C-alpha cells in the first residue's frame, strides 16, 4: 500500500517536471547563410523567401551575412560562422575556387553544407540548390526567335566578364539562335549586372542599337537601364526588351512588365525556400535530394498579372502568418505565467504528500529493495552468460561462413588455371585454324574475366575482415601513374580514344602502397574506357590542393556519364545502376573506395549524364598520417612496369562484323533477331547461325522492339536481364502487338529457377532455355518453331483464299505491309464505317496501290478481306456463348440479318444452327 502511495506521488512529481521542461528540451538548430552573388533586389528576394519558409520552423536560429560580391569578405564571414559552432551552413559563393577551401573545411568538420547558385570546385558539400543558367539563356533565345518570327537583329547586354552565370546564359541564347539563321546578334554590350552601367552602355552605342529589333539583357536591372536610355534619347523605332529575374516588388521585373517598360523576363528563382527545406531535412535526418535544379518559365504580358497576384497573395499570407505568430507568442506568454503559478501550487501539494509518506515508506521498502536487487542481479548474471554463449555461437558461424567464402573463392582459381593454361598452349600452335583461334580467344577472355572477379571477391573479403594491411612507402607517383597509363595505350589506340596525362604538382614522392594503388587506378581507367565511346577523350591529371597538404588525382572522361540517382550508390558493394550495367560485378568501385580510405584519403565523383564523369582521389602528402605498423612493412621502389593488366575484354575480336556489314550479307530464306546486352553473345549467334539465317542483333530491348517492327523476323532470341526493359517486358509488348504477336520468341538466360521459368512462359514466350546451353538443342528449337509458324501461316492463307500462291514466299516489305494491314483492320473491326479510305489514310498509300497490293498478295479485294476477318472473329465469339446480336455489332456488321446472310454464305449454315451444333457437341 505504501509503495503504491509513494510511487503515485513520485509519478505526479515527475509528470510535473517533464511538463515544465518538455518545451525547453526541444532541440534548437543554428543555420548560417552567407550570400554574395546577384543584384541587391535578387539578394533581398532570396532572403525574404528564406525568412518566409523559416517562419514554419521556430526551432531554427538563423544567422545571415551579405558579402556583396566580395570573395575575401565572404571567406571571413564563413570563418566567423564556424567559430560559433553552427549546425548547418548555406553559402551562395560569388566564385567557386576562392571559397572552396573554407567550404571544404566546414564539410570536413562534420557541418552539413548547402551550396546555392554556384557549386564549389571539390564537390564536398551535402546538397546544391540553383538554376540552370544555360537553360535560361536557351529559353530566352527560343522566346526571342518566336517573337521576332524567325527574322531580325538582336543586341545582348551581358553580366560581369568571367561570371559563370553570364557565360552560361550567353552560351544558351546563342545556341538557341543558331537554329534561326535569319536572326543575327548585331551588338553585344557589358552591363556588369548594374542598371547604371547598362544605361551608360546603351547611350554610348545608341546609333548601333537603332538598327536592332530586340535587346536581351542578362538581368532585369540592365533591361530597365536599357529602357531608360532609349526613352531619354527618343529611339526612332520601338525595340523589344527582354530580361532575366522577374522579381516581384517595386522597381523590379514583374512591375516593369506590367507597366510595359520591358516585354518579357525569364524567371530566375532564388531557391531560398528550397534551400531551407533541404536544410530542415538534413537537420532532422530525413531523406533529401543532393542536386536540386530549379525550374523556370518566361513571364510576359500574358501571365504577368497572374504572377503579381500570386506574389501579392504570398506577401499577404506571410503578413497573416506573422500576425498569427505574434498573437501566438502573446498567448504562450500568458500560458507560461499561469502555468508557473499552477506549478508552484502542484509542487507544494506533491512535496507535502511525499514527505508525509516517505518516512513510513522508507522503513518498509528497504528490505523489499534488497531482496528485489538480489533477484535482479541473479537474472542479469544469467542473461549475461546467455549473451556470452550466443556471441560465441555467432563468432563460430561467422568464422565458418568466412572460411567457406574464402575457400570457395580460392577453389575457383584452380579450375580457371587448368582452363587458361591449356588455352595458352593451344594458342601457341602455328597451324591453328583462324576459326579455332577465335573460339580459344573467347575462352581466354572470359576465363580472365572470371579470374578478375574472383580476385575482387577475395580483396573485398580481406578488407571486411581487416586482413588487408597497408604497406606504404615513398613512391615516385608521377612515374607510377605514367607507367599505368602507358599500359592502356593499346586499348586507347584500338578504340581511337585520346588518352593524356598532365602533372601540375611539384611533389616528387608520395607515400602509398603500390600494389593496392595499382588496383585503384586500373579499376578507374577500365571503367573510363568501358563508358567512353570510340573517338572519345580520357584525361589523367595531378595537382595540389590550396593548402598543399593533399595531392589530387583526377580521371576525367567524356563518356555516357552517370545519372544523378546512381551517383550516391556507385561505391556500394555489388551495386549496379539498371541503365549502366555492363556485365560487371559491382565490386570494382567498392574495392577502390576501401583502398583509398585505407590510405587515409577520399574519393569523390562528379558526373553529368551524356557529358562524362570525373573521379578525384585525394591523398595526404607526407607520412605523418601513417602509423608505424603501416610503414614497417614498406615495400621497395616500384618496378619499371605495373604487375596488373588492364581489362582488355572490351577489345573487339579480329573478325567481328559491325551491324552495317551484316546488313549487306546475301538475304536468307528466314530471318532471326537476337537481343542481348553482351556483344560476345551477339557475335557468337551471328557467327553460328548466319550460314542458314539472316541474323539481326541488338544490345537492348528498346532497339530490339524497333527492329522487330521494321524487320518482322521469323524468330526472336532474347536475353532476360538487360539494361532498361527486361526480356520478360519485351515478350509482353511484342505478344500484345498484332504486328508481332505470331513471331516465336525464345528466352535465353542464366536465370534457371522454377519461378523465373514460369514468369517467362507466362509472358507467352515460346521457349525458355538456360545458359550454358547446347547449340544443337537450340538450333533444333529454332527450326521447330519456324516450321510451326510456317504451317500456321499456310493454314491461314488457305483459309483466306484458295488461290494464294503458297510457294511464293513474302518479302520483308510484303510481310511488313500485311502485318500493318492486319493491325489496322483488327483494331477497327467493330467499326461498321471502316472503309478503304480509312485504311489508305492510316497505311499511307493510295486506293489504287492498296487494291493492287492486296490483290497480288492475297488474291482478293480489300472488302473481301475485311469481311473475312469479321466472319472469322464472329465464329470465335459465337463459340464464347455470346448472342447473335452481340456478335453482329461487335464485329462491325450493320445489322444481325446482314451478318446472318454472310455467315451462311461463308460457312454453309446460319449462326443459330452453328450455335446449336456447338451445344450438341458439348
């Protein structure tokens, strides 16, 4: 009884204290914002937008500093912020390079960094928020061309020379105007982003500007300056003026458009709200997007009033929010005062009750506590022993798994060696036929690929077990890099890729493990060659950072690049982006990251899709960062040539034929389409089957579908796992399309589970064959499926018209025509108004050509063909137990009577008799 009494009182007290301190315990964050770029109006608009968003987050304390275009001032502002122990930094740098060191310092201290409008050089930040200035310039160029109706003269007023925003906008507008040869850029002035400078420039070049039809200023302030200069000098003809920013407020772009002073402006969003939302997500450890590119649009007289109304509405709502916030603060103040008085009363009451019962309770509870503690100690000791036993079991299982993994990985090397060694001996035979040599080279390449995969698996396992030790020594790293790059020269020569090395550092020696660093550079260069097309470019550059304490090694290519959704995961083990899979294991980059971090360095990547990628290794200078254990096993100076070898599996086989060469082979009776993302498989099929079939190949499902529609092959062989659409998706699409629904499809894949087989066959694949496969078995399946299709085709042709010449095989163009005709008629079969003119319009030929072609191929008229298809469909629907009236209208006949007459002429009995016959048989 006393225990319950005491704990009840004590609980009331705890509840009171928790209510008193709950609000104070809510975590607050400090966010600092350093701004440097843009006009005064733009900076004010961005700050206003940030404060509007911050009104929803009272837990955030906001610090603000404006550098007004001065890099040194902004550097000092950020240093001051870092001393205040801020939780997050938002920075809008005027230029990237001068601010990169201080931003890197903040990032390395663990302070999240959000960069707006311009990125830093190193890429060490959490998120980026900004607009695409090239897209803004390009959109403005398109708008200019539209309003000038593709003809006229244009003047440009640019921003500060060397400003990335000005350069990208100029590039965008000029590339947009290249599509309009009758529009010329007559004058280009430099307004330095300022209204007065732009006014002076326009006045000085007034004579030249009298000849232009439009002026495009790179911000609204310069556009306003151009307008004022033209008004003061009474321009002879009206000149259209366009700007960038479209900011609300007095004297800004929206007001000038509404007043007709400037004609239009491209919206340049500040990104203030997006930056605060991203900061809140980072601070609250919620998902966020690293690169946030802001959308834009053109604002002119057609939509300016709507934009002004939206801006005014937002300001009005913000004022209401501020008013409500003030009222809320006042109510909270009143509530806190009342709560304080109530708290004092509750504390007094609870303390009085507690002290009254504590004396009695303490006497009775002491012996119960001791007994309870003894029981708890016994239970804890028991649980502790159980945890120790379970830990030992986990260690044993983990050790067994590790031993199995290591043993099986090493066991792979024995049979691989027994495969590769005899192949090497056979390749040395001088009398070896070329065809046999091709097969042996293919065996060797794939055997080496397996060997590399096993080595990577073993290295990853050693890193996971911390058994891979660093053995660093001072190495002449420039010569080391030159030797590795030199080993890739043959591959670069074969693919016509420009491979170059540039050294921009005075450091001669660097401490690293040559064996491990060799793996890093070979993996990165092999990846660059995989994703760089022929006639591309790969650069290797070395340089020092600003403080001189790190060396940067960059590997840059102009290949296909990496999608932003995959950049954050490319260093994860076994990760492969669906659109970038090249048949690798997903281990290479994971191994690279582990080795670089073992060297106390960092690796980062920056990439833009379809433009290229840049991998940057950041390694410390000197040996102060290394322990004695990491240096005591130091290896000697590197040998003259690296021991590893580049991934030469990407080299083409000597007799590989391109698609163009296969197109010109003599035509065969039957055609095959092979779809596989592995070029070796495609080459194997062309080499093996081209003697009997015309073989077309594709490396992805999208191109394969297009080939199926245009070539109409007799049979399709497809892999299941491919970039983009899978083989299952391809089968479903082709089987649903009337043009390709009857083409047999073989799925050929390494996936051999029962569920995977069932999925392939449920998608209506005609056969499912797993790798490795028997060539004889595959050829027999191909022959049987093609023969079955021919038999069905002959049966269909004989049913359509007894006069069709079965001995005359249709050409590819004829097959395509018949497939298109069948698809059109089948699609519109229920339409009683379907006629020859509709078919001519959809198929793209004249009435005469349509009649001649149908007569020549099918020996009947177009109307007979349509009626035949309708009657054939009606026969099927009657078998599905539909009524005669429903069947008549669903197959496009104008009346059930007309349908019954034609049905009896075709099949010799009426629809009702046909249904009775069906019921009698059942």
